[in-house]
C-alpha cells in the first residue's frame, strides 16, 4: 500500500467501517511508515478537536425577541429593489432594446420589387434594363475585336457567290 | 407533536406552532451559526435571521424533504451570505491572522491539559476560518454537527459521492492549514 492510499483509508475510517483486508493493509503500512503514523495522529487530533466542540448557551429570551420580528412584514423599498436587480436589469434591458432595433431594421428595410414581364410592360419599363449591354470599352477590348473579326471572316467564307 | 403537523399549523397562521419549531431547533441553529462565526452575539443574530427567513419562506415549503433539512438549507445559505458580506470587509487568511496569545506563551510548562486543548481548538478554528465556504460548511456539518451523509447531501444539494470527495478534500486542506499555521506561530500541533 502506498501513502496516498493509506491517507484515503485513514480519512474514511470516520465515515465508513473498514473491511478486514483494508484494516490489515493499513495496519501493515502504518507499522513500517513513520510519516503515515504521524499523519494518522494529526488527523485523529483534528477529529477529536472538532467533535468535542463546546458551544456557549444562546442568548436568553430567543422567542420573545424573535416574535415581534415575525409580525413585521418585509417592507418594499425601491432602493433595495434597484440594488438587487440593477445589475441584472441593465444588461437585460440592453438586450431587449437590441433585439427590437434589429427586428425593426429587418421589418422596414426596402425590398427590391420583383415584377413579371407583363407588369414591367404595364408600367412602361424597359424589359432589357437589367441585361448588360456591351459598352464601347468592351468593344475595344482586344479579345472582343478578335471575336468579331473571326465572325466577319466566317461570314465572308459562307457568303454565296453565284 | 411531529414537525409536519407543526408546520401545517404554522402555515395556517399559528405562531404557537412556529414557536414550538423554534424551540426545537434554536439550539441546533445557534450551534451551526456559532461554528461558522465563532461569536456568540453574531451567532444569535444569525439564528434569529434563519428563523425569520424560514417564517417568510414557509408557504413555499412543499413537504418534499424533512423540515429540519429545509431549515438547515436556509441556515447554510444565510450563513454563506453573512460570511460573504464579512469577507468583503475582512478577508480572513493565514497571513493576516492576529497572533494567538496562548501559542506565544507556550515557552513555560505552566499550561495544563485544558489550556493545551483550548490552544489546539483556537488553532483549528483559525485554520477553519481561512478555508473556502464549501469546505468549511461540509466540515461543520459532518465533523462538528455529526450529520449523516444523506442529510448533508440534501442540505448542500450534492450527491453522496460528492459529499465523500468534498469531505476528503476538506479534511486534507484543514490538516495542511493547521500545520502551516502551527509552523508559522512556532507551535507543535502534530502529536499530543
């Protein structure tokens, strides 16, 4: 048995009865370990001191002093209430305000209106407004130039010469 | 009359029934309060406070536990509140402990066994005062008040396994602190 285990068993002796094997193992360990014998004596002294605690007598007329206090109802005090709840109320209120603001922002944000083709025509809007047109700059793009020139070449090849 | 009947009568508004409960438990509450505070006047005030809190909370008592367990729970919570308030004013630690006069006078052989015992008691309580609340409470309930495991678990709202492990740690901590304090004050607590 190691000292750590011996200490555990020593501490258990005041709460649970030890088994025969535990008692024997502890006894053997204590015979050869002086440190654990000292430790056991110290724990024993501590237990004796705690268990032999002497208490003074309470003050006289306990009930006579208590009875008038029971008849007093706890007084409502705004100051005491604020003291008790302020630390919790402030973050809670801030949280509620934040949630309300977020909800309001989501509710009143302008949503892009989606119209059908007929709706667009009824409103006299350009149905091709959203489709991007090639700008002048794009046409000057060398790649674009190549593409258009290739198209021209094909067209010329396909041209019919009677 | 049993606690349950007394509580039922007290719930119906009978102060006599509550007075009987107070009479039955006032010594126990005072002893618990004294173990924690080590001051007769403060312990008396605390015991009164415990019964006032119990009176006000009595309508919430649902008979799911014994009245004594419920009352002890109130007592432990009230004691913790008081100790927290006190600790804000005065932090108890081994470092700032005032010197033990009896320990310092231990250079001669004038002291008899009673004084030695008193000396040891002071040392142990000084060490106990410096311990964290939860360890202090369990040592008081188990080693001073001698309560069974099950009741301690109900009072502190912890499982019997936790009672076991916490008690183990608390006893180890107490021994360590007593030895530290004893060494600092030049005493020899180890073997009587």
